[in-house]
C-alpha cells in the first residue's frame, strides 16, 4: 500500500496506527492528519528513535496493511 491511500483515509487508519504506536495520543493523531513526516516526527519524539528508524517502522507498518 502507498502512503497516499493512508493519507486519504486517515480517519480509518488512525486506529491501526494507534495500536502500533500506543504512546501517540488521539490529539496528536488528529494534528498529524495523514502527514507521513509529522507521524515520523511524533514517533521519534515519543519513542526516542532516530528519523531513519521511525521511517523503517512506518514502512514495515505499510507493508502489513
């Protein structure tokens, strides 16, 4: 799946994203609004990982959905 599909259906994917990255709040997910860079930034912030690690996690999540 590509990110455009996630971005276009953000409300439907928020639950899946929340189950993957449980430290992200609903308010943060609302602010992200499907922006991949914003999601990577929040993952970095909440989980203390580097940008490339956050991108790898997002890519792995995309591959499963």
